[in-house]
């Protein structure tokens, strides 16, 4: 590689590992996540932080592909949809390969202890942490665990600049408030940095 190309790749690697995070422990957690996905449908043992991954989109695609392989009956990759459950609401039985996500942040709303979106107060920080959510890929013809009337589709972005969307998930809200959260620009971020 030319010296001019090595510099950006080093800075990108540092950004991917995160400040103060031990490279060895980061690599170990990635290896554990990868081996869990390669397993025979066992739920990932611990929550995964998308912000700790060099390319979280690759992880989500691998999760989708592995779900397609282990589904009984088998489901084509293109016939799968992403669903999620917030908190401890039975997420481990969500699909053949559920994955808990930690470290997500929310902008444009608050997520109440009751598990619904609510308006942010003036003293609320711009970005607030979210509880762990469990995601899984399921067949498109299987009903979503979040009812359409009581939820809104919210994008998950890689960073605060909103330049790269990773996925879209449903968040519970009061009925008939979906447009309110869309107009507020409610979004989830894998990294709040």
C-alpha cells in the first residue's frame, strides 16, 4: 500500500476499536459473536454492541443469512424481515436466531419505563440511551410482535451524522402517534459519538 492510503486505514481502525478499548478484548468479543452466529441456532450468549463492530451492516447480513440456513422450514434470505422486542419481553423466543443489541441511543423522543415513546423534556439530553432490544429475522408472512397500530418504524443509523442506515425497527408508541414521531425525526443510533 502507498503511505497515503495507510494513514486513513489506521485512523479508521482506531475509530472502530474505540478510545480506551483494549484491542485484544474487542477482537475476543468479535470472535465470540462470530462463533455464536456460526452455531446451530443457539441464541447469542450476551448482548452485542453494533458500535463495537468495524462494519455492523456485515453482522446484520450474516445474522440474516444464518437465520435463513437454520430456519425450519427453510426460508429464503429475501423472504425474511427484521423484527425486535424491547426490554425483557420474551425476545429469546422471537425467531430461530435472536440477538440482543446493547448500547443503542435514541434521538427525538424518550423511551419510557412502560416501554413506549414519549416526548422529550427540555432538560433531556439530545441523545438518550435505550434498553437492550432483541432482534431476529423471521419470515415475512409471520406477524410482527409489535402491532402496526401501536408502533412506529424507526431507522437505526450507524452514527449521529445519519449518513448510513443499518436497519429499521418498530418501537412501541401510543396508537395514532406514528406521524408525531416521524415528524420529530426520531431515530436510533448504534454509536452516539
